C-alpha cells in the first residue's frame, strides 16, 4: 500500500513519514513549492541540500511540484482570511491537499500523511481546523497526522487496519522536545530548525507584501525582491530596493529586468547596489541616488558620485548627490 507524505522541510513532516514507513507503507514524499516557504529565505542551495537529506532519511526521491501560480490567487483573496500577518494558512493547506488529491489515483496512493501537530499553530492546527481542511479538500478521513493521531478522530487508514493506531503518537502544543527525542531514536541528526512557518508570518515581510499588492505589482519577480534589501516607495508604482551586502547586491543585478534602473557608488566608494523599478523621472533618479548615497561609506565626505543606468542600456550616467535626510528616508521606507 502507498501513501503520499507531504514534506514541508521541517522535522515534523520527516518524522511523520518515517512513522508510517515503519508500518510497511510505501511512502511517496511530496513537496509543494511556493515563493514564501522558510527554505526560500536562503538561496536555492538550501532546497537542494534539504532534498538530499530527505533521500537519506526516507530512502526515496522527493517529488517537488511548483504551485506558485495557484497560491498567488489564494494570497490575494483567501476565503478563510489571514493570520496575524499575511499568512492565509487554512487556504494554503486546503490548496495543497486539493492538489495532493488530484495525484492520488495517478500515484496509486490510498491516503495522505502530514506532519501537523495539534495546537502547534493557532490558526490552522486546532481540531476543528484540521477536520475542516481535510473535508474542504475532499479528503475527509484520509489525512493521517501520525504525530497527534491519538488525540484526533480515527481516520480511514486506522479503521481499515492499514495502520495500527497503537503505534501512532499523541504530540501536542508548541514544545519540540518529543520531536527531538523521536529524531534521535530514528537516527536523524541533521534537520531544518523551526523557522516560523513561512515568510508570510514575518511582520516586516508582510508589510512589504501589503504594499506590493496595494500597488498591483504582485508577481514572482517582485516577490523575490521582497526577500532582500531595504525597500523604499518613492511614488505610486515606483520603488527602490537597496542591497545590504555583497550577496544582495549581486542578487539585485540578477533580478533586474528591462526598464529597471541600477544605481552604484563611484569606484572610489564602498556602498550598495540599488534597483529601481517603475516610471522614473529626473527627480526620482536624484532621490534614488541620494538614498544609495546614504548607505555608502563616504569617508567623511559630504557628497558622493552615484552612477546609474537603465536596463538594458550599458552606458552609465552619474550624478553628485548628498545623502538623503533621515526624516525623508524614514518616510519613504516600506
């Protein structure tokens, strides 16, 4: 018998899959990719390393499916609303389980396994939410949550004898001690640390995302920009992102699209790369240059030469500017 195990990247989902695997069930690990997962806080190497670890833990390849487009529609208008920030947790889980249901017959899977723990997340992991999510996804009775199963109603796999309920667990709440002890019993030494679920739960990120949606600029490239740098709204539909280190500077150059502006300090200065997006005029170019200047090492100078160009043009232009005043800087910060 086969079951699809939803793998988020954290320890809980790996443990849940291992528990069911130990009962003789053939596990199909499935990871859904959205632009806001906690693995996306780092570069793509984190995802690759995570998938390699899963292969060693579960002994099988992980199937990765990108549902970014479907999730973006949910994000704009979630039926069950947002959590404390911009996290539509219930709608997200319904979407993932609905997508899983469509795969079950193709993969010859009889049920679904998740690593959810009762009471771990206030919005989506209380009993009523867990039952409602499975029902709305068309999987009532077919979603098995091994880590908390003894605290929940029996599922079809348990009633039918496919799975022994006695070998399932009764974890609850936000403590990590039971999971850590279980990981030791399984010999799992390396795993992702808890990271707050996803970027949508981060207040700063949520604020920038609200601004993006409010300007009608929600797309994958703009979301990638949200993950890095300092953000400034210079005018409606005009934005500047300032890199905070060498890695972010390089990332901004790679994310630049046609008609974007790139701003750089002069050769004699150390400072950030900034990416400007939108309908820039001469005044806004000067403001963007002054903001870039604000984060340069001016070596006691009062002014700086800031070079800029419009993509895909190669020719650089330059302007000598003062750093933007702190009050104005704060007012423009997103």
